[in-house]
C-alpha cells in the first residue's frame, strides 16, 4: 500500500465540533420548546415527532458528525494504491481505467482534484477537496499519474518528463 494523499486534521475536527454543537443546540431547543416532560417516553416522542424541520436538522447534523468522524479515522491514508487499484477512503478505481487527474472548481468556487476515468461515462470522480488535502495538489496528481504509468508499463522517466 502506497499512500499518496493525507487529509488535514483541523478542518475535520472543526466539522465534528460544529455538528456536535448543532445536535446539542437543536436537542436543547426541542426540549425547551416541548417543556421538560416527566417521563422518558414523552421526551423521546417529542424529539422524534415534534417539529419535523428540527428533527431533519438533527438527523442532518448526526450524518455530518458521522461523515467527519469517518474522514478523521482515514485521514493518514485517504488516497493510496496497491499497484492495481487507486483507493479514496471507501471507494476504488482500477489504475488501468484512470486517464487523468484534473483540478476543477465547483459552481461556488470550491476546488477539488477529480479523476477522469475511462468507463464510458462523461462524469469525473471527485478524489478530494483541496481545502482538506494536507499534501500539495500537484504532488498528489503526480503520484496518481506515476502509479497509472507504472501500471501501464511505461518507463517512468519518459512518462513524467
């Protein structure tokens, strides 16, 4: 396993903290609006079936907390390859199908590294958002292209020059 990209710790910690604070604040708001019920069943029913918008926000914050916690656990080996496949967290692609790695900005201006995969689709696959990437984008891009060139049997010196 060769690690090519790691994630920054601070944005992941801030994301977890913000999601946890949102959950605590929304539950406290819900309990304050409902009034403190004497029985546990009344509290749980009020939390689950009270205001559906607040319930949806609590669920969204919990999903965000789980997402950032999962990224935290994978931060030191987020982008890696084993000689045959490129892995990004839980997803993977065969190195033989990867054509290029490009930097793309979204509609709101967030830049990310994306894979151009030759699988008959016109969609690029997001590899990582640049603000989460600890290593330089050029280094990760070059490492992925070097791994792809090695998989195809090209001489590494001529492929990188």
